[in-house]
C-alpha cells in the first residue's frame, strides 16, 4: 500500500512540476470521445508465501471528456489478468499442495490525462477492482483458498500520441487482491496501446 501511495504521489508531483518549456502553443491536445486499449507486461507478487511474477495483460474501453485544452477525464471499464505466480516454498508442491496463485478481474474507474506537449501525455487512474483470486493463505499451515472481493486499483503512466487516434504508453498499476487470508496484492508494469474513435 505504501508503494502505491508513493507511486501515485510521485506521478501527481510530476504533473504539477512540468516545466514551462512544454507549454502549449494554444492548439487543443486533450482527447474527447470513445477509446479502447490493451496492455501487456509483468505482474509482480511479493506477499505472504509468494515472491514471484508472471505475465499480465488486459483490455479496457471508455469515454473521455475534455476538461480544458490539455486535460481530459475518462470513465472506463476493463478486465485484467495478473498471472499465476508460484509460491516460494517448493515443499508445499512436494506435499501435494498446489501453491500457484491466480488473480484476475473486472475494473471500473476514472482516468485523468494531461498532455504536457502536443505528442506527450501523463495520466493517473484508479477505481474498483472486482477481484477473483486463488492462492495459499498467509499462515504457519498454509491452505489453498479462492475468493471474490471488490477491492481497488490505482496507477500512473506516460505515453506518446502517434497521431489523433493512436497512442503508446508505459504504466505502473497496483491491484489490491486479498481475501480469506490470501494476500495477492500485485504490481503490474505494462506497455499499452490505445485507439480513439
């Protein structure tokens, strides 16, 4: 949680401290309208019996409203798969306990995007994460359990607008995923692509 707050605070500070050298020439750069996107990358889980990572990938779509010439706010929904990291204790597997975790779920949230140069943007996002997970409990005698719980996600990113319809980005997102004494809070580092209608 502390890492998430730090990452979001750092991204927010970066938005506030953008140098005047990137000032706009008056041409509007904020996007407005429907969009769809996809991301892929690495998901890291370092909680309880887990210290591993795996592939992550997701899709999303929504609608952005231009707040001013450089800033837009999007309402979006999506789905994120956060991989199947292995437990760090292989003795559990030898004893017949499947220690491989799994976390995935739907998302619904907001995306605040600021274009600090005609082609470059920074964004903050967050909202509800409808987590569906399974894994080992964080206890002296681990048990394998599954859960469904509404949690949250938060993240930040930077990107480049190739043209008025396409953009590419680099992102960090934190997905809270814990329930029934199973702690699957995951950090995701992804590359994304977006298409705007």
